[in-house]
C-alpha cells in the first residue's frame, strides 16, 4: 500500500455501513423478454449451426476427445461439427447447482438456481483513482483491489485478477498474482486457464492454501477459471487446454462467448443469441466429455458496438435484453448462469453509474447466478476504478436489500399503532416505531441523505469524492485473513521455487 493511502485518516469499518456477508437468493420470478417458442427457435438454430457448420477447436487434444465422442472432425482443418443428438446427450450431465467452497467456509457460495453472487472486476490493464490517476496495473494495486474484495461484505470474491500486474513479467505473473489472491482474501478462489502449466500452478497454489490433498481438491469445486470462446466460432488452444484440465480436476469453468453485435456476431440480437448459444454449447459439450458432471457456468457477454466508431458499448438497452434472454436460455438447459455488470464510461461519473445499473438490473431480472465485473469496471473493461468499486458496492447492496421479501404479518402491519396515532398524528414516537427504527430501513454505505444545508456544511462532497474516502478507509482498516503458518510457508516455498524455475512461458 502506498504511503499516501496508508496515511489517510482512519475510521473503523463499523462506521462504514455494510450489510453482512451472506448468500443471496433472488425470490422474484425471472423476466422473459422472448417467448418460450422463440427460445426453442434459438435452441434449434444453434444446433443447426453446430451440425451444419461447426466450430473451430485449435487444440489437437480437444479435437481427439470430440471425435472419440462422436463429433465430426475435419482432418484438414480445426473444424468440428456436432450432431444435435450428441449435444443434447452431453449437456444433460451439467449440474444445476453446486457449492463453490472457499478457504473460509463462511464465504462458500451456492451457484445455480436462484442464487446470486456478485464478483469483483477482472482483467483490466489499468487502474484509476482520484489520487494517482490512470496508471498501469501493478502488483501493489492488484493487492489493494484484492483487499477491497475481502473488506466489502457485498463482494462474494474475485474471479480473475482485479487488475493485471503489468510490472510482473508474464512467465511468473500468475505465480505472484495467485499468491496474492490466496493470501489477502479467504473468499472463493480463481485463476486463469491460459495453458496447462499456468493452470497447474494455480491449482497447486489453491490446493496448498486450502490445506487439502490432491484427492480432496478434486472431490469438490474450490476454484473458478474462464474459458472464453474467440467469437465467432473458435476456441483457442491455450484456453481449451485449461478447460480440459479444469474439468479433469472437477473445478468450475465459466464458458463464455464474447459477442459484440455488429462486429463479432450478427448485427441483429436474434443472430447474436443463436451464435453465442452455439459457441457456449460447444465448449460445454467438451467439458462433459472430459468429465460428466464437471461444474460449469453458461457464460454470456453479448452486447453491441457503436456503429459510428466500432467501439464496444456496455450498459446499453441491447446488453440488458440479451442478458435477460441468455438467462432464459440457461434456464431452458438447467445451467448455472454467468453474466456481468459492465459500463463504457471513462470516469467514475453518472454515466458509469447508470450504465452499470442498467447492466446489473438485467442480471437480477435474468437471474444470473454469477455476476462478474460488479465492482469497479470502467472504460469498457480497460480500467479498474477504485472509486467505482465503492459506487458499485452501494448499488449491489441496494439490490441485495431489494431481494429481501416484504415480511407480511400482524406484528409488522402495526394495526394497533395506526389506530393509536390516528388522524393528523405522526409515528416517530410510536412504540411500534421505537422497537424497529434501527433496523427498519436500508442504511447506505455511500449515499448522503442529509438536507442541502447539512450536506453543504459537511463539505459538499459528491458521491465520487465520498467513494474516494471510503476505499482508502477500508484499506486502512483492512485485516488480513488468517492463514496457517505451515501452509503459508509451503505456499511461499512453492511459488518461490516456480519463480526460480522461470514460471511458465506464454502458452504453457
């Protein structure tokens, strides 16, 4: 942590209003933006696409596994075609619900059905904050963001590095970042599947941190990794090898096409839905061939581009509609569903807030189970913003409280209190109020509900300025989660040895 951040005035976490960490469940019925008949149409056209045209797999091992399972492999290219019966058979083994086990069991998550989990921003090359400006990601800022993920109760964990530590050489970056991830948070674990050796290192770092044997590690899900399809219709060798190794060890793979309508998929949302669904199904089939019942998340990241500039656009009405529609597709198959809460804004401003709100509401309405990039996404994913982490945490806390059902019973109705106060009275001094006022309503972390005069007297700070203060106070009060000394020593010994050995050259 920098001297500047550490030297700021300290305030205990109890003064920063947070909801307790808990597993969230969405009690409301999911929204449907397309009909059941239209879902079946998309499903069937997706299978047509996989059967008639197929998808490229650039890893020899993947093509061998798919061919052995009955897929048609073109010997002169990387093309694989899937007979529809093969797809429909293999996807039946995907678990509808699984427990993602954290190092601290109190932070373990349920994934699937109506469960909702909010995850930190990931993979940005830059960080942004009001004190340092926009700078390259570093190991220092990575650690700071990991600490914030631990300190924020509404954050269920990191899924991927909250920022790329560009100051760490690529062959050993996964080692240093992986060590930081398990040292500074005891929430759910993750790592990137960029080749076998990298993923093997991340598996081993996580296994050591958990203090379990190889057999125990493979007995249940402990960590998550991404396998993005290279839209349109391609899986590269490095990510696919990670998908295979993750499935072998019974760990969670998030299989996510990244389709930008008009650039990487058809300009129509209907065409984009067909393409991304076909791409996701192809990767899911491979995971189930490797290990039937391997836990996966059906990933969707379908948005549009600005047709004037070609730049990606997030938090758009189109993104919201495809997010909800992809939720319908995931439920049609019984898959746990991953989506995201991105925005395009280049600043922690009102644009960033309303775009993230648009995205996050779509995730809630579409019953996404695993919501990546909830906290801190900026510049279309190019920057992880510290102020926006707090702004987004306020939004996520509000949605978490929205998902608490209204409790209707005689005591809560307060019928006798209504009669006792009577016409023209007020309820401030009512016994019914005094018994409940401290917990009756949501207390915000960031929002300032004072009147104008009181706000002006307190410095007239807007939400961004208050967010700047809060993230620094959270870091100042951060407490590192306990890690057994023997485990910590074993972890350091492994990482330091692998660094001396040179780590993993790109693609290994």
